[in-house]
């Protein structure tokens, strides 16, 4: 089963025209176009979120901010009695 040929497309257009009427077809096409645009927009947003997550995973960790004093080691306490 392949793509419909020219004659099949003409028959489909005539059936759609009879079923919906000439006035409803532009409204249906407009609604279909808006739905496709919203789907495409949502798909792009998801791709951006995935790319952003991948960038956060792949970038090296940041060094500690403004650590002027080196960390002091605590000396072990001796128990003197």
C-alpha cells in the first residue's frame, strides 16, 4: 500500500468538501495549523530542556567561590587527665 495517486487525492478532496462544506474547511485548516505550531513549539521547548540538562552534566564543577583562607585542619585533641 503506497501513497495515494492523483485520482485518489481528488476523490478525497471531494469527499471532505461534501462532508464538511466549503465554509468549514478554512476553519479546520486554520485549527490544524495552530495545533501543528503548538506541537512544534512544545517539541522545541523539550529539546532545549534536554540540551540544557546535558550541558549542566558535562561542564566541569566550579571551584569554591572566594576561598582566600585555606581550610584549617583541626588538630587531634589529646585526652589529658
